[in-house]
C-alpha cells in the first residue's frame, strides 16, 4: 500500500538528554488526562460514552495471558460494561485468526470482526501454540470448537479493519487495547486516505481514538527490553513517532502484570464445570508456561473499569531506545502515564477479576 509522509505538525520534535544521545533515543510526547483518558480544557473535547467502545489488538499465540484478556472482554461485554468493536490479530498466520474465530464462537460473539496482520514480524517466538484447538474433534468427528469463517484469506488486513472500525464511530470515542506487537497500529498510522475515510491514519486516530492502553515497557529498570517492543522495534518506533500528541496513552508495564498470578491449578479448578472449553484444553493438552503472569489483562481492566483500581504515574513523556528500553520523563505537557505496581491485596483483587470469567457457567 502507499504510505503517507509523517505530518510534521502532529508530533513534537524529539528531545534527548545528553547522556542518552548515543542511543538515538526517540522521544514521544504525549499528554495525559486527569481522569481516565479524558482531555483537559483547551484540548479536543471527548464524547463520553457510558459503555467503552473497544478495539482489541493482540498477538494471540504468544502466552496465555492474551487468552484471559480476551475472555475478560467477552465477560465485560456480556455485562454491558463494554462493546467490543473488533479484534486485530497482529501476529501473522491465518491459523492465528482462526483461533480468534474459535473464541468468538465459543463465547457467543461470532460476528465480532477480525483483522489479520500480513506484513508484520517474521516468525516471532511462540511460547504456547493454541492452533491445535482448530483440529480437536468430538466423538462424531465434528469440530470440538466450531468456527464461523470459512476462508480466512478474505479477512481485512489489520490496518484496514482499524480504518473501517474507527471511521464508523463518533469522534474521540474509541479505546484501543494493544496487548501484542505494534505492527498493525504502525501500518494504520502510515495509511493514506482511501474509500473508507478521507483522513490519513494519523488524522483518523486523532479524530476517533479516545485513548490507547498498551501492554508494553518497563519503568523500574533500564536494563529490561520488554518483549512486545523489542520483537518488532521498527514497528514500535513508528507508532511512537507518529502517534498524535493529543491522544492519551496508558502503559501497563511488565512489572505490574508480574504481580498478578493465575496458576494452572487455579485455571483447571475454575473450569472444572466442563471439559469443552478452549482455555481448559490449552492447559490439558499443551504445556503453557506454568503460572504465567497476567500482563495483558491489566490493560483490559484499566480500559474498561477506569483508573480508580490503579495507581498511575504523573504525566510525562516516554522515550524508546533502539534496543526497546522505555524511559519516562515527567512533563506537565505529556500525555503518557503508566501503571504502578500495587500491593498484595491489590494483586489478589486483580487475579479474582480474571478468574471470574472462567468461573461463570
């Protein structure tokens, strides 16, 4: 596709502290809201929706925390706490899109649109392969987990589905939850006007997105190269460089999800009411990283339930070094915030919220 030239007035000029000049640090200046991703007076006015409108962007097929994040969105939607507009699969491969189709069908939302990344990261690491779910059958030979889509080659590219979904929504109304790679978001920001919208990608995000919640980064150590950013640095750099500076971002760094546990024993106990459950089959038939930390669900909880459940940093700017390290600089004019680790009581509360989606039957 043709890509647009970055709009020079959209993004502030980069600033570097002297000690980091040799790293070619790219500064992202983003302004932060006082309340949950709301704009201050003098900035764009946001249409407040009682029910958050969510686009999920996931690298499903990495760790099982993606699966629990998706389950939580279905559960929130069932309770009318959010509306899931669509799911972007930012990991290449039609089988990965088919896994989302499995979950959409199983949890009762077969019409949820799916977009698929086709120009992303070459063969990223797979920690737990879910794709075998597509081949499980019952005693009659029928698929254990039926799908709706017969030909995944007909799916829109991820960036195209972004454009379709955003263009159809009111201004400043959409919350993006990015819990994987930034491949499709990068392509969206680089996209040019088309039959979907007369706006380029930057303008479309600026007009339609209320807030980006993103599982990325580490702010307690400058030695940690967070996986989602480091795996596809070029895509992350594009998003950091082109994201409009008047659209909020809330980071959920790895040190927050590290605190929240959901053990294999708890998973199997919570889904003891049936064997025909995709998550249970993952834990029975495959050997996922045991007791994986719940990084991705922290994005979903914050996006749907708001800031009151979290301690957040001050306003600031975030910089991304060439090896994927995130650095934070307090700034009154920034629109970045990041979640801070909580105490043990908070971690147990978050864990229980995640478990609730599996305990329902």
